[in-house]
């Protein structure tokens, strides 16, 4: 938090913490529970409550003196750089084996940037997000890209379902309909990833654009 608030580097100090699962005041088990459940959510793994997490964490203490500890330490260093918004050249990739032992560092390269047209580009890490609402129509969705990026969608697809293709009969009649009604997502989803193509001004064919994630609210 201090790094994020711009505290000078000479005043920012990192101190090692000794893991203690039985001290509820240190927040160790709370952090492990939150972090592990976030990962579980990402990979469709069953979540664990605080008690189960505490029980499992108590059994893996002997593993701390292995590669697990080295990787955790290296990741923590990179997270500190991320919080401090360090320049790219400060980050490091690490290749290690404790059997030799050997560790080699390298600097990551910048992600390649695809230029759509002058003033608009993206990398493979980028995603265009659209925040909708219950009455957000297909016309609103199209106007979002017109006003924000100066682009007009030439095709909108959800999975194998064609939501909007102007040359298809009847598709232009869908413009005033709510996008939620056209997509018909399964219950419980907060967003969907859509495949959207655009006609690029001055280009003979469609160019690649970043993935589009549509939030229902």
C-alpha cells in the first residue's frame, strides 16, 4: 500500500515474516484462503473455507525449504516491482534448479504491439471491455465502439451464435433489442467474451483486434 501511494524507495522496507497458522491476528491464513480461492475460481476447483485452508497449510510446512520457497520469494519480488510501477527493464524471468544448484535471470521482452491504425494499437494482454446494463441494446453496443474507437463492428459472434452480421437477412432488425436477450447467457455469468470484427477505415480487409469482454452490469 505504501508503495502504491508513492512512498520514496529509501523509506520503503521489506521485512521477512515467519509463517504462523495459529496466530489469527497476523492475517496469514486469511491471505492464503483468499489467494487460493481466487485461483480455485479461475480453474473451476472447489473452494475451501478458512478452517480447511488452515488444516492443509499446517501439513505443508516441511515443503517451505524447497523450490516452493524460492519461487514464492521470486514472485514476491516481482509483485513489489508491479506495485511500484517499475519500468520493464527492472523485471526478471528466473530459471532455477536447486539440484545443481543454478539460477539464471533474464529480462522479459515487451509484448508485440499490433497497430490497427495510427493512434490505436494493442498487445496480446489487452482486452476491450464494455460495461452494459439490462436495457443495453445491440445498437448501444455498436455505438460504444464508434464513439470510443472510431470503429464500426461488421460482425458480432458469441461462441457459435451469430449475434449481428449486417449482410444477414433480419439482423438489422436486432439493433433495438437488448444484447442480453440476443446472447441468452447461462445463469450466473457476469460477462461473456465476444468475437467482434471491424471494418477498418482505409483497409481492404478486417484487421485483428483485441478480445471483447461484455459485462452485463
